[in-house]
């Protein structure tokens, strides 16, 4: 069958879908990935067909307003103003993204669509053409549960009757607001484009609840156990790791030599987070590494730290192969993004997490609960002394490493991609959607 995978966001949103695509190809299926244009080479290098989606929404991460909104020194009111300004710009770009998704599906004519929630337009567009659709989530965000609160909602702590009620009610509220927002965007787009898509009945929340929209979650039950109050069509497959690629091959000689010649080695990287003051951040990292008496590999990413003059016990790299590196370090220090958390857990290494926004605080609390990371550091309180102390604490507390290794063995027992393929195949075979559009 021809499977179309639609995803949007940063590398962490794209790489798991590439891994799933490779797994589908290995099973004899044809795969097309619809993703931001900037990932074209990455996707085609893995022998996947590619169709581009606009880069414009991702480019907002380079907007000064985005950096302002994520700056811990900015007041709550200042952050809200920046977020409002970004949201206003994003709304104007959503039509372009929906246009691209429509074009990809209309031209690709897939047998089944697997979509990331950030490409939510794939649901009504796929149904318009009578194509079965599966939602794939890297985080649990569309099905309320009593087991834990929705991301962004304060956690009441230990589970009890009151806590479970609170988790469910607040989860339903957030999901309804999210559902209404997405529905409004698609409805406005369909009216403006006059493309015949029926949007009045569009209700992602109801589809999730009724079972008409199968949902696969790409994380391990060992990390977040599947809630018993979820509907049967919502499954947890296990992680989708990308193996047998450049991500697993040895890196350049300078990095390899640094790893082999340094002990008490840690990794520090904040992924796609923009740097508000790269020099100050670099100075803080260098001081923390010095105080902790360790060496470090710093992934500069998009944070603006590429031109810093680092001391000899720190090696800065633009990107680094996580699967190759993480098993060779003692601690992974990061922002708490889903992809980095997964890579650290798989490697059996403890984390220190400084979460900035989005799903990062959720994963930071999760890893702390699992005993593989100390309490998250709030960005506003981050300084060299605090980071150095946490590094020393993790190195001197064997339980962090022991817990991480135990968890890694459980994750290794999963076959996330095979489980996901089974669910996708089942959805395609059981679909009885009428074709209301024209392919």
C-alpha cells in the first residue's frame, strides 16, 4: 500500500516519521513523507519519497518575538504579548500549510494517511478523498485521562480520587479549546478556498473518542504507561528510532578523539531553542563544567553559540549523532524535547533537564518521576552554580544511572515501528470511508 506520512515542526517532529517510513519500506510498502521543505535532503537520503510543506511556520522560531517569549528574564505579560504576536503571524500562514497538505494528498493519492497533529488538516482532507487516516502522536495530548494532567496544567501530585477528577476535567477543557481552535482554522480555510471540503462535522475530539480516528503514540509503556481509561483504539506502540543510518555511524575524527581522551564526559544541547544571549549562555556552561570538574560536548544547534571561544575541556559541535554519543557520556543535559528524552532513555543515561516551553516541562517531570533525572531546573533560576551542583549530584548518586539502565532494557524490548505498522495496516483494511472528493 501507499502510505503518506505528514508531519511538521523541528527535527524532533520529523525524524520519528522517517524511522516509521523506513520500517514501512522494509515491509514492502511505498512511502511518501510530507514535511517542511528544509528536511528534503534528510528525508530523501533515507530513500523516502518527499513532498514539501511550507517552511514559513518553522521560520517563526527565528523571529525575535519567539526568542522574547522563551526568555526566562521576560515578564509574564511580556511573554503573553510576544506569544500573541507570534500567534497572529502563524494564523496568517496556516492557510499556506493547509494548501500544501491538500496538494500533497490530492497529487499523492495514498491508500492511508498517518498525520502528526501539527498537520491536523490531513484529517478532513483525507476524509474528503475517502482515505483512511491515522493520527500519530509523539506526546499524549488529545485524549484526556485521570492518570496525569494535560501539558501546561499544574500537577496536583500523588494520584487520588480528587487528582484523577482534576486531571480528567482539565484535560477535557484543554482538548476542547484545542479542538475548537483547529476546527475554526480549517473551516475558515475551506470557505476561502471553496474546495468542497465538508468541515461542519469536523471534530477531532469526537473522532478520537468514538474510535473513528485511530491514534498511535510513539513512546514506550515503560515511560508513560497506557492509561486504562483510554479508548481501545488509542495505542502506545513504543518509540520509533532511526537506525542503520548516519545517525549511528562514527562522527568526524575530532569528536571521536575528544570522546576517547576525556573522562567524566557530559553532553549539553538544547536542540532548536533560540539563544537570547549566546555569549552569556556559553560563559555559564563553561563555568558550570569547570566547577563540576567534568568535560563536555556542547551541541550548539540553532542557539547561536557556534562562534564562541570554548576552553579545552569543551568541544562544540553543530550537530551530533545521539545514538553514537549518548552511551559514551555520563549525563545528558538538555531542554526536555521528546526526541532527546527518548535518545537519552534508550542509551541508559540519566538526564538533567532545563525545560523552556511546550511539552518540555511534561517530559522533565516524567523523567524525574522515573528516577532518571533530578528535579528540573527552571530557566529563570539557571546559573553555573546550580548546574554544577546537579551534575555532581547525578554523578555521585548511583540510583540515577541504575534506573536509567533498567529503563533502557525495557525500551529495548519494544518493537515500536512494527507495532505502529500493524495499527496502520489494520486501519487501512478496516476503513469503509466513502469517497466524497475526487482523486
